[in-house]
């Protein structure tokens, strides 16, 4: 996982500020306008809670309110504020507000259908909103349909409502993608709602924190079912339509956990709690490049992007027991903009690419002072191939 920032926060520039990409002379559209949601303003007026001994849902609220009330503002995508935690709060609120906005300066996904798994909260929720802001019709998939169905805040109903309120198009499909039949149903309902899928984002992930000797067999199989088998089944479901149209993009969301510890001897005794999750993400990287090789000739790009640093999402905060996170979390914005690039850039530039968000944004001239995995520390072997 990434290290805490000790300098000024990284700056992600708007496309207008960046000008062109690698001298190709093609100007980028403005990415988005950040605003706060009505629900964020209502929450900001509440009394700030203390994180101590709170249940997970209330703990998330306490963290969201920790910076105190703020005046709703419009600002550019450039992160100007000094604190990374404040930047994360502002971007997260902006993504929820901006999702689906029909901005005339946008439209990179006009006429496209996107299917995003794990869209009830965190990275998936933000990607769904961002794609809708680029005029995609978005099918949002997760287990959590309504608030209260899960211990963490976030739901498909909230994601879809936010997109629709901003003028976008979205449908919710509640499903347990660890099951084969559910994956097939997801594709069928997506096509029934909007037509063949043009962009698949495999974001949903499961984990179980324990040494290998203590992991129950059913837990091991379920994590692989969600993290590896579901991307395979969903890709298999959407590929016929993509091949028929001669275009498409599959974006897999990876993790730095795919990078193993290397060979021994090992100087310290490891707890071994990341073996299961890391194994699935390593498999996803291999799956990415293998599938990319198979379908490139059909005009379909398959890629994988992982966070260079931990992303400050509700799930990450909960699993890291929150208290030690502080300002370490990187903005979800980095992963969102990276996913958009991989879904819209030319096939020859992203086909088979296994990369990291800050590395990718730096290569496109959209991020200053990048750091973390793939930048200041090595990435996986697949990212260097």
C-alpha cells in the first residue's frame, strides 16, 4: 500500500490546462465541474460525530463530517487545497453531484452503454457517475440495493438517483455476482434496459483477511468467484455484442496487492493476510492481457488499472480500521479519470495495458507530483510488459 504524503498534494490538471496528450495535438475536453450535493449540504449542517466506538455506518458519516461544514462551491478539477483529506472529501462530494450531468463540453461516451460492477459506493459509484456525466447510459450493479442493506453507507438506489437527478441515464441491477447465473442475468438485464454493452468495468471485489492456514474453503472460493470468475463471466456475456459491432472496452480494476513479496529468506514474519486478495488480483492482470490479445483484432480494448496509493473509500477505511488512515488516502478521482481514459482512448494505446492510476495520469500530462506503486515504487511484472 502507498505511503503517506509528506509534501504538497499531487495536482491533477484539467484537460484544458494539460493542453494536448503526448504532442498528438488533440485537445482534451474539460473533465468536469465540481459541486456539492444537496445531501452533502444537509449532512454538513448536522453535528459532527466522534469516530470513537461508532458502528460502521455512523463511523463513515463521522469521517465525512470531520472537516466541518463547508460552503457549496464550484471549482475546477485542479486540486488547490493543501490537505489531502480535504481534497478527498471535496472530490467525493463532487462526483456524486456531477454524475450524469449533460454538459455540452462532455460526451466522450455519447451513445455508449456502460456496465459498472460494485457501483453502490466507492470507486464504482464514482466511475458510474463520471461515465454518466460523459453521456453514457450506465447499468449499475452491486448487491446493496437500498440504504441499510449493508453495514457501510451507499446503495444502488442512491447512485442511480444521483445520476438521474443530474440529467443522466442509469439503471440498477442488484445481483450477487459470485454466482454464475447472476452474472448471466446482469448482462441480460443490462441489454434489456439499454442495449448491448459497449464498456464493461469490473470493479466489484471481495476479500477475507486471514492467513492461508485459517481461511475457510468457502471464503477462498467466494473471493475468487467475485474477483476472477465474475469478470470472466461478464466479459463472456458482453463480448458477442462488442465483436458484432467491432468496438468495445473492458476495464478491470486491479490492486497493488497483486505484487508478491518476492523470494525469501524474509527478514520479518509476515502476517500473511493479503495472500487471498493478492492472488485474485494477480490472476486478473494475467486475464487482462490474455483476453486483450484475443479480442484486439475485433476492435476491443482490455486493460487494468490499480491505485498507486490506497483510495479513501468507505470500504478501505472500514477494513483499515479507519484510525490509522489520516491523510494517506488518495482521491478516488485518480481512479475515475484513469478508468475514463482506458474506456475512451484509441485501441492501440490501451490494449493489454496493466497500469496504475497516477502513472497513467502522469503519462497523459494530467497529474503533478505522482507517487506510489508504479511511480516511485515498482509495479507488477505485467505492468512492465
